[in-house]
């Protein structure tokens, strides 16, 4: 029988490299195939177990969210709340001379809140690397925190944060959580609080996006059709093949609300009007706002040279007629019109300010101060605007409403 050239070359290779030939034969043999199948079956079991664990954990989180969605701030009693929200732990706290009862829930697939690689090695980079490997196998880091404050026997505040990656710090509005939400009665800060045009446009329901995370702050009287979606999260990504990479994967409605509110704010800004809804929101939710009634006494346009380019500036003189809320300060002569304001879609970018103040002598305007308003600082003092301002009551400053505040 004649041997083919290919067979001869293989025989020669076996004679020249016997070790490598043995390795190749061993790795492709029957026992090797059985080992491969066993490893594949083991990985399948690990992946299934990890996904099942995430699934049941997500069910617990959904139960807590469902309970939180049924809470009516300042109406739901402590006894009712404990029946609505499962897995609660109670503790009494004192902070800044303020005493309150706090309930919290912590659900995580890491008992101490740290991913197991970090707990062993104390290496953040190593933990992230192994986390990516675990993600391929179906293990997803999950950390969920929720808190409820009770005052005078009724729920005063509720918040939650959901993380898919271990980071520090973990608190609503800060790095670490993929989705956060919390309730407030109003907005105040011991220092200087900035009020964006988006805040003015939607004061009761404030969804925000930072990178791939979503944050929502809602008032105690926000419409139920808006607050309902805050607690209606899709947690499938914690056990499916794709995984959780963006807050929009978990809360698509909130993500769409961010864009809708930003577009609505932009349309309001270019309309050159400041509707009464802005005044109502400021008077209802901003305890530090000051309101002055001013009368235009003079106005002039000046040409200015900006680095060789021609530009126009408006300067207006006012006379103080009444300090409706707060106090007046300084002179109201030569008040300069702000030509640009931060964009509602990109706060780091400036857009032209289309809302010009009244410049006709004798006209009355309302000036809103005490806070850093991006737009509509001067608003025409129409009868309806004056009625809103004069009838508004000063909001009580609650310690839990101070911005910012972390979970628990």
C-alpha cells in the first residue's frame, strides 16, 4: 500500500516533535471532550444559578418599589406604610438637632455591600475586572437602598437608589447609583441654590440625566401619572444576556421625560414669555425666594466694543415700590440685561436670552431674587402675577428637604 505525501509528513512530524503530538492527541481525545462538556455544563449551571438569584432579588426590589408607589406623603400613616413596604428595618435618628424615625431597606447580592473580589483583595481595578467576567456568566452586581422618614406619625419623605456597579459614594444625585429618586416638599440650601430654566418649567417633577444615570426629585403634590413611572422599573437586564448599562434600560419612560421636559423648556424660552406657572412654582416650592415690585424709570441701549466686535447692551433703571417677600438690596440703577443663559439641554452651553425685561417707563415688573435663576428673573407685574405672589404662603423649611441629601 502506497503512503500519501501528507501521511509521510505527519509521520515525520510525530518523530520530530513527539511531545507536541502527544499534547494535541490528548487535548482532542475522548476524555478531553468529556472534560470540555463537563466544564461547559458547570458554566451553564453557574450562569443559571446566578441569573435565578438575580431574578428573585429583582422580585424583592419590585415589591419594595410597589409599596413605595402607594405611599402618599403627609397622608400615609406609619402603620399603613409598614404594611405597604416589605423588608423594612426601623431606626431612630438625630441629626442637626432634628429627631425623626427612619425606615430603610438594603437588598444586595453582596452581604456587606462590597463585591467579593474587592472584599478579598481590596483592589478596585481587580474587582472591576472580575466583575466583567462575572457579567458574562450572568452574575450582575445589585445594590438597592430605600429609605422612608416618618414625622408626627405620617410619612414625610421616601427615596431609593439602584446600583448595577460598585462605586463610592452611593447616594441620590451622586455617582454610584444607576437610578435614584426622592421626594421633597420644597427646595432650599443654606448657601446659594441655583434654579435652572428646566426646574422652573417642571417644578413638581424633575428628572435628570448624568452620563448613563437617571435621577428624579418629585414634590409631595406631584401628579400621580408622573410619580407612578418613578417606581415602575424594568429589572430584566439584571438577569438577561444584555445586562444593565444605562438608566434608560431600566426606566425608559423617565429617560423620555427628560427629553420632553428639556424640549418644552426650550420652546418656553424662545416664546419670549414667562407664564404664571413659573411664578406659582417658585412661590410654592422655594422658601428662600424674594420678590420685589419695581417700576421702570429709565431705559437705554448702549453700543459696546467686545474685543473689536460691536455688541448692544440694555441698561434699565428701576424704582422700588414694594418688597413683597424678602428685602431689597443695593441700587436699582443701570441694571444690565443678561444676553445669554444656560441651555436647557446642555447647561454648559449658552443660548440667547429671548425673554427681555420691560423697558417702557412706568411699567411695573416683579423681580425674583435670593436664588440663582437662569431665566425669567424679571417678569411683568400683571394682575394675575401679583395675585399669585401676594396670596402665596411661605413654605416651611424641612430639614429632610435640604439639597443635597443622601439616602438614609
